[in-house]
C-alpha cells in the first residue's frame, strides 16, 4: 500500500500527507477564531467547493525541496480524479471513486491507497464541510484573495491543507499541503476550467501491465 509520505513527493491533490503510526491520540486541533465576516466567507467557500462537479486544469507543483513539475489534473466529484505528470516525471494517479492507484511507468510499479487516506479528501468527498470531521485552523482575507487552512479533526497531526481562492468571482487557484514533518507541497491551477463533461474513461483504472504497457485513457 502506498503511504502518504510517498505521495507527498509526487503529488499534491493531492498533495499527500504522511501516514504515521497512530501510537497515541493526537491533541484536538485549535479552531480559528472567526468573526462574523470570516464565518460568512468560510460558508461561501464551502458552498463554492460543493458546487464544483468537474474540474480540468494544467498544474504547476512545487515540492518541499524546491523541485517543480507540471501536469494535467481532472476531477469529477465525488471521488474521481486523474493526475498525469508531464515528462520526465513518469507518474500517473487515478482515483476511480473507490481507491487511488499510483502508477510509475519507469519502474512499472503500482501502489494503491484509499481516497480517505489522502488529502484529496478535501475536494473529493461527497459533502465538503468546515465543521465536525474538519477543523478550520486559520482564515485570512486579503484584497481579492481568500486563504483557508483546515485539518482532519481526528488526525490533525498528519498535516494540513491550505486553500487559496480568488474572490469576486470566487475560484479555487491553489492549495498547499503541509505533512506531519512540516514539508509543504504546493499545487497551482494555471488555467482551471469548471463544469465541463469529462469522459468516464479518464477515471477508469486499467493496469498498464495488462495492456502491454499502454497507459489507460
């Protein structure tokens, strides 16, 4: 099974937080103190995210060590995602609604994990919330820009996700995942498009080893 720390090195969607043994219960995260205006903004962000049904965008990703990569991201909520990196990074990630498949074509190596075990949870879950199993730990408003940091309430020690959105009109533009070792991975959507039809084949996992090395889709 692919561990979260391995995902962090290659993707942010999805940007993926480290999976560490839970030997002790983590302290409850401290929720941000929000005034009425901030609460209204958080509610608008949640409503906006829940309104995203499909997303397609080129991405630029910067890892903690400064290395960068580019690729194409496709999302269909809930639960489906495809992230295919540009050469020379030989990596593709597909979430088909049940699991996530990580394929390294250079190594011809396949690993699998669950959607709920990756930071893709913030975008792929059926019902996005900012309460309960998610805690908003920081909120910042600058002219035309909103930033919201959130963690999984029960597993706050595994890292955080910070979303950056433009305002008026609201649009998701970037997210940064910080893992349990405080290593950030930032993904920027360079030309996001929303609401288009995406072929179901884009999210269908077919093991390339079973098709003579042909990448699915």
